[in-house]
């Protein structure tokens, strides 16, 4: 006994919508008009749908199994029954709307699958300060844009719309074929009017009715504060335009210049501060350059080489607020000493310092 639910990849008792969805998936996969189709498998799934797609037959099948009167199989199933059961797809015989069935499988039709223009990639250079605080950078790109004369419609300004002669204003084209399994009607989006059913009486003279034209466009790129070297900014819909479709995206790769004295570690900025040995021993006040200007910092007595001092709120901006600025102490050891200095240090050594 054939398990129609299993043939459609369903569990017993699946809903009408689940059955229909599963059948469409299988029909698209095994359709004999496809190069990779399988006529036997296709016949099997259509037989299963002829039963499970009919509420009365489905109820009998769920109750009695394949042995009920009118079920599929060698004795009971015929294509006339299936054609009658498939009227829900529209038309006489079996009609496939490729815009509906095939749109999710990457071939045929078009349905909700919107054509996209090409993506565009560019690189920009930022100073270290621009990467920390953010900046708006303007670039001039030459690419396919929506025609400014017709706003991308392809029609001459003021031109009236008329029914598409290719599809008769329907927006779709139907093609019926005969096969050993009966008549099959495929429905496709009209490529002349792109499914609208209307075409302009006069084409735009600037773009010859294409709806797009190659031109320069100035784009303002808002670089967010805290961006890091190598990060990519995506601007949706700012790539190349597509007639009667969706524009591609613009991708901007960021390159950040190094700073002469300041390094970055996450949201923390770090800078070295060279200090004298005596200032390390006795304490002092030094000035340090930050991205917010010069800041005075107090060096506590007895500080050691490599020790870090924190300046709060002078680091990288983020959603949680600004990070900190860390000052790394670097002791400067004199290479030559005067006789007086050498004598004083020797005295310090004798004191155990």
C-alpha cells in the first residue's frame, strides 16, 4: 500500500495547506519539463496530491487507507480524476503558476523574487581621529542609476500608459503543453511589461526606455564613531540600479591610519609617557596628548616602569559611553652621569635605595 503522506514528505493528518505546499515543492523538483526532472517521481507525487488535495478523498484515505474506492494505484487512479482534482490551480487540466511555485526554487517565473542590481564595493581611508569620533565622507561614484528624467519608469514625461501587446495587459504569459500525463499550463511573468500589464506609449529619450542611465552620483557616507580598521559599512540600495527591480547595495571598506603616539585596544586608548627617574621617585605633574587635547596628569611618587595610569572618559565612544585613556609609564634611565650625579646615586645605593 502506498503511503501518500510519506511520498509528499508529510506526517499523517497534515493540513490542506501543508499538503499543497509539499506538493508544490515536489512538483517543482520532479517536473518532467526540467532537465533534472523525474517523470515517475512526478507521477507519484501528483497521484498523492490527487488524493490528499481532495478533502473527501483525504478523509476516506485517512480512515480506510489506499483500499477505499477512487484511491490511487494501478486500478483506481486515472489522470482524468487528477485533472478534476487539480482545478484549484486554475484552468482546464493542470496549471502551474511558475511565478508562484518556482519563485522559491531559483528557476523559472519570477513571482516575489525581485531582480537586484549589482553591488558596488569601494575603499576609503580615515585618520585615526575620524575613526574614533566618526565622520561624514562624500564620495563621487559613476554607476547605473535610476534615470533622473523619467524617475526610473522608462517612460517619457507625460506619456500615457497602454496595455502591453505581448501579454494583452495581463502581466503574465500562459503556455500550454501536452504530455502523456495530460495538459500542463505554465504561467510566467511577462518580460516586456515586467508583470505590470502596462507599457509607456513613448519611451524616455534620455535612457531609451531602460529606466536606468550611467551617471555620477555623490553619496554621503556616515562613518560611525568607533569604527575599526578593516570594517565594512553597508548602504542598502545605493549600489547599481536595476530596471523595474531593486538596486544593489554599496559596501565601503574602511582603512584607518595609525596615530603617532596613541594605540587602540577595543574601546581603550593607550599612550606611552616617558618620565625622569627622579620624577618617578618623588612624583611630578606631566602633560599628555589625548584626542581631546592636552591633559595634565599627576605622577605619584614611587611609580614603576610599565605602570598604567587611567584617565576616565577619554577613550573610544560606544553605546555604553566612552572608554578610558590609559597612560603607560616609561622610565627614562640616563646613559651618562655627571660626577655629582654619580656620587649622589652611590649615596642612595649605600642607603639601600
